[in-house]
C-alpha cells in the first residue's frame, strides 16, 4: 500500500519535467546556443571588374617663382598684393638704385669719349695710309729717299695700332655700359609669367640681402596634385590614366584630371608611391597652394571573371576564404583574390565559380558545425 503514493508522486513529477524538458530543448534549438545562425547569402557574379585607386595629396605648383634682389639693397617700392593677377613682364617692385643712375651717366660719357677717340684715330690712320701710298709712288719715281718711305710706313703702323687700341677702348666702354644697364634693370622685380601673387614677404624700406624673396608668383596653369598611393594596391598605375580630383574645400565637385607621371622614388617609411596628377582644366577659383585633395584614378578594366563582395571574405587561421552555403550546411572554401574596386567588390582568381552561394553577413561567427538560417536582412547590418 505504501508504493502506490510514491508511484503517483513520481508520475506527477514526470508529468511536469517532460514538458519542461521538451520546452527547454525547443528553445535551445530555436533561439539558444544550438539555434541556427541567421545569415544573408549572395551569388558569385561573373563580370569585368574595373578597379580604381584612391590616394591623398596636396595641391602644388610646378612653376613657382620667388622674386628678389640679386644684390643687397633697400626695397624702394612694391606695387602688388597677395592675390593680385600679374602679366608677364609686369614690374612688381623696384630696389633703391642708390648711385646706379649716376654711374650710368658717367659711363655713357665714357662711351662718347671712346667714340670720339675712335673717330680721331680713324682720321689719323686714313692720313697715314694716304701718305704711305704717296711716298711709295714717289719712291717708285725716284723722287724721294728710302728713309722717308720707311718713316711714312712706320707712321702708318703706329696709326693702325692707335686705331686698334681706340676701338678696344670703345668696345670695353660699351661693355661696361651694358653691364651697368643690366645691373640697373636687375633692380626691378619683373614677373616672368602670367600668374598669381601668392606671397609678399617684404615691405618698402626693408633692407634685403641678395637672393631674399620679396614676392612669390605662381603660374596657374602649372597646378598639380602631389598624390600618395599605397604600394600594395598601386599595381597598374601609369601615366595618362584618367583621374578624379576632389578638393577638400569642394568635395561635392569632382574635377577631371589625369596622371602626369610617376615619381622614380617612393616613400620607404609610409610604403607609398608618389604621382603627379594634373587638372584637365584650371580650376576656378584657384585652390590654395597646399590644399589637401582626394584623388581617384580609374585603372584599366580587368578580364571577366568571378566577383564577390569584400565583406564575404573571412580568415580561418592562415587561410583566406569564404563560407559556401549548400542548403543548411556550410563549407569554408579557400580562395585566391585579385584586384578590388572602390565599391567593395573583389576579383576571385581561384576557388569559386559564378553562381555559387556564399555567406555575406552572419549574426555571429560561423564554424563548420554551425547550422544556418537564410534571411533577407540582419538587423543592425547594412546590406
């Protein structure tokens, strides 16, 4: 009689535990640690990828002129301000000539004296030449002595030497005059090109040393972007490739350009290649020298082949691959990747075929034993 109540008690406990175990098992399989992982999948596409290369650089000018005196002196006047547009040959300023004008006038007088001396010696030479010919005729007619003929010939030689010396003095005086004129002209600060004044480092009255910069003039047509590209992704970069330049001050307006050249020296510290990118047309208004710019270069189109999103690529140990979904089963497939574009797609050289289903996003890390549940979108993950 004592066993019956125990049996009823055990049955009562079992009646409670069995449904509870069933509920716990159902919860564990559907939403617990044993539940399938929600994933989104995509199909491997076959297309011709057109990679692009992104770099950052600064606006510079390859033709930049720093104008200043060639000799020490005091700045007399300066007629331009920063931002002014100037023409080639325009006088921007002038150094104090001090006594240059007085020396010029003195040298001009010296040139005139040298010219008068040449005229005088030319007349003496002509007279000596005439006398020498006359005495040669008289000597031929035996109307004069040989000594007198020799004297006239000596007079001619002396006149020729005097004429040569006078001409040398005249040439030297003219050279000295030209040197003074050149020196006087060097006191003027003249713009060598049509350009823009980007700096003014001195004011009238300032005493300057030789070579000190007074103004800086930039040729607007020579603007380029000194751009840095990552060496790993810069394969295929070459001159004359089209580019888009986005200045920091006007990011919404991309400017057309092209790669002018690649620099023969790379940056060994940052592992970057350097390239010069020029504008197709001069941007207006002109960007400041030194402004940062973002450059995108369009590389040659690749051959058609399997393409997947970069987000699908995973690393398992030392292997790079993707999770291939076959029903509710997962397989990790190692892949060999090629070039990528700026839209997040990468070329697959080996490991996948067009049409394969691969996992793009998952709500948690996957393993080979994970069960999956394909959904259209995972909350909190941009598709």
